[in-house]
């Protein structure tokens, strides 16, 4: 049994913990350990997550299994085009993968995007991440490639898009 709720400032440590526990197994096959550590520190600092929630920059959803947080998603309108929403983050603990929680969270973000009156959802996925096939099954298509600098490192991504 699961529930989904909007994360609050009280959930910042939980989000960071979930990210730490999912990033290492997800990215170790495709990124160096130094890059994973750096990016976790950049993207999942207490200050950054706190600011995103407090200032409504990104909406975080927590999925809880029997009251225990096991997955999260974060989304917002795109800065450069608020008509398009972007799924910034989607992570499920490795031991819960295959239970459909990623699909459930994406569908919740899709519903929230439609409720906001928008009809396009984007996401970025590393070009070598096996999650790309999952997103394709969810109806996303690679729209273009994007290389994003994070400190001294590069994220080599596909921007995937789904029309809603």
C-alpha cells in the first residue's frame, strides 16, 4: 500500500537520503564516483532543496510505502517556457524498483501538469541511463540532446518530451 503527498520543509533530509541511496546504484555504471559525489552535493544540498520547496521553485512529491518514504519526484514549469512542465527528478529506492512507483509518480506529475492547464512534459535523462527505455514506455520521446555543465563535469542528456 502506498500514498503520495507533497513534500514540505520537514522532508528535506528525507529527500537527500533517498537521493543518496538511489544515485549510487543508478549512476555508478555510467559516471565516475567523484562526479556522483560532486553532483549530489550540488543538486541535493540542504540549502538547494530547502530553497526549492520554500520558494515553490520545484514541487516535490514523496511516495510512501506503508508510511516509509521510498520514492520521490520533483517538477515545475520550465524557466524558459512556462507552458512546458519539466520533471526534474524521479528516483525510487533500488529495493522498490519494479513495483510501479516510478510510473505512479510520473502519472501523478502528468495529472498535476494537466490540472495546471499545460499539455507538454519534458525530462532529461543521461544518454547512457537505462531509464531511457522506461521513459519511452511511458510515452516520452527524445526531442533533442543537451550537454549541461555542472561544475567541472558534464551531463550528457536526452531531453525527452511527452504531449499530454
